[in-house]
């Protein structure tokens, strides 16, 4: 296996700034921003996004972590389990922070889960979008880059828990 660089560090940084600016603009009237961060893949994007938001506006940012399981190896298995749930979010406007939307199963499940827990509104920020694989429609309010139907790694995304630390987004290629 080798990795082709697909999106470089500089482009990643400017996209995160752009998404942060849009989120700030849409929420400027709020005191607190509630980010629901989908572990583990979204950790890198979420950390950068929260810091870029904070540079632009002094919101108090609350991070909530949720861990779901749906994915092993290269294929979505089709059912979702909540492995680590978040606390009380009743009445909150929340923004889900995700690394990539593939079939859409994870986020359509999570969106409903958060509404069932009493969230007032749920928006979605996903760094990557792989629309060619969508089976469950998801409205992504803040989307970074569209990627083709290839296996993507880096910037938090893994292949069997490897490559999350890469500063770029890469495509896994068989040698
Ligand atoms: P979905 O439920 O099919 O939309 O899958 C979403 C989850 O699958 C994401 O949160 C990722 O963790 C994982 N995933 C989907 N595509 C990729 C990929 O190309 N590389 C790494 N992880 C992926
Ligand atoms: Mg994920």
C-alpha cells in the first residue's frame, strides 16, 4: 500500500478557516457553541475548527464527544451502535463535526439521535464529502472538500487505525 497526496496541508488550513468563518457568521448571536465531535476520525478537524472559530469570535465553545461504530476495514456494515454517548443536550443548538460523509448512515443516525435527546437544532459540518456513495440522504450545512470514491486517509481519517497523523489528505493505493 502507498499513499498519494490528494489535498495538501495549506489547502486544508484555508478550508478550515473558510468553514470557521461561515459558522461564526451563522451563530454570531450566540454565547455558546456546542460542537458534537464524532470520534475518532473528526478529532483533528474539530481541534483546528474550534481554534479557528475562537480566533474569529470569543464564543464559549463546548465540545461533546460521541463515539459510534459502523465501520470496519473498507466497508460500512450498515448498522450503528453508540459506543460513547454525550451528556444532556436538551434545548441546545448543536453542530456535528465529522471527518467524512460516505453512505450517510452514520450522520443520518446521529442527527436523529441528537434530536431524540432533545437538541433544539442540529447542523452538520463535515470536512469531506463522498457523495457518489450516498445511500442515506444527509444535508451537510458546512462541507469542506468533495472527494471521489476512493479510500481516503490522513488528517484524522484512518485505515485500520493507521495514518490518522498525516497532515495531508491522501488516497490509499494498492502497489
Ligand atoms: P457513513 O456512515 O457510510 O457515511 O460513514 C461514515 C464513517 O465511515 C466516517 O465517519 C468515517 O469514519 C468512515 N469512512 C468513510 N469513508 C472513509 C474513507 O474513505 N476513509 C476513512 N474513513 C472513512
Ligand atoms: Mg468517523
